[in-house]
C-alpha cells in the first residue's frame, strides 16, 4: 500500500459541470503519472441534469428545465444542484486494490456511515445502485426513497466522479427526470427526513467516515491519510 496522502478540497461556490469534468481529467492524469496525490473534492453544482451512458431519452421528462450534460459515467439520468453535496473521488486503484466492484461497495459503505452520523439508516438494495431509506407514517405502508447516488468511471485504474448526498436540495427539481431510470420510488434528503444538518457538518462526517472505510488497514488503506478541509469501466445509480 502506498503512503501517498489524499488531498481534500472544498469549493464554496457552485462549480460548473464542464469545469469539474475538465479538472477531474487533468487531476486523474497527474495521479496516474505520480505528480499529484489522490483527491476528494467536495462541491455543489448549479441545477443541471447529467446523462450516463445508459440514459434513455424518454427518462428526460423536462428537457428544457435545466442544462443537460453527457456525464461519461455509467448509468442513466441524475440531478445535481444546490443543497446536494457532491464528492468527486479520484483514487488510484492500482495502488490500492484493482477491483471496481469492491470500490463501489466501499463508496456505499462510506455513504452509509456518513448518514449514520445523522441518525439516518441508509441501505443498499439489490438491483438498485445508490443508497436508500425506508420511511412511513404510523399505520401507513412504508416506502423507499433514494437519498444518495453513486456514479463512477475508472480509466487505467484511476477513479472519476463519485457520490452525491441530498442534504437540502429542491426535491422538485428531480421531477424533470426519471432518476437513474427508477420511476417507482422517490427521492429524499436529510432535511426532508428532519435532520437539519449544515453542509459543513456533512463534510465533517464525510471525512470521518472516509478514514474508517479507506484509511484503515483494509483493502483501500493509505497509511498516512491527510484530510485538510479546504474508455473506462463505469457504474452509476
């Protein structure tokens, strides 16, 4: 295992999607050639939709509502916007563990641990990538809503894209798409669940949970993680 540090970056202002993609491309190349450390980049985007490589045009319900970008990752349509914490994760799997499935599972664990810090039980679902919560009023049937999405691309064993957690986005913005092609379930957020966390609190929880998943002696360990605040394989959901 390498002891190279992981850089953490936080962007306070919304980042345009094309700018974020360009930055990821540049940084991934630098990680591959050893001239830059791995990176976790925390940011928000202005309202937009992204289309993965499996996106179906019929799932773009309101094509003129927000800009739509080809994402270069696997999966279908998703929404990004203010109030949603996006974490782009650029790691060198060749130096860690060259296993994309294990990496996606680690991202899921990371989100689940982060949500647990706010007393929210996030869960996996067979056949549905992403993290889900079960909710229901007393005496009413329970339902499942999605609270976090996971979308990755891996090129020459360096990862792109990452996760998004709904902290307090405008949930009606999801109505312009069929999120990740799943029409039978809804979306939720920490605030919608009554957990009024600030973005800075979510960032702190993400950093603490990251060390538990990626920074111990396990498959994704870095011995000295540093966390200052500040075609490939694909999957998404």
